[in-house]
């Protein structure tokens, strides 16, 4: 979950990803993130998760329904 220690935050208790194997959200390079994004699309804390990943500059995995590449693109568009 990114570099350093992962800190638990309260919204994570409500995250749909808690019900699934974490490997779904961290596909190998070139692997599909489709299933992770489908799960995220129905998650009640998707926005909180995405904001968390953006603030922490998460470099791996699907967070808030977006891959690392998609998050980088979003940050570039916002600046």
C-alpha cells in the first residue's frame, strides 16, 4: 500500500474492497484492473479512498476506482 507504513483511517471499515482478496487491487504489471474497478464503482467510500490515494501519492494499485496512471493524469489535469 504505497511506501512506508499504511495508516488505518475510519472510512476503510466501510470499503467494499475489505470483502475481497487484496491482490485484485494490485494487479501485476500488464494485468487487468477491471474487477477492482467494478468493485470500486459500487463502493460507498470510493471518493474518500481516491482522495486518500491522491494525498498520499499512492504509486501502486487501484484506489477509488483509478489506477496509478489514471491518478497521475488526474493530478496533472488539476494542476
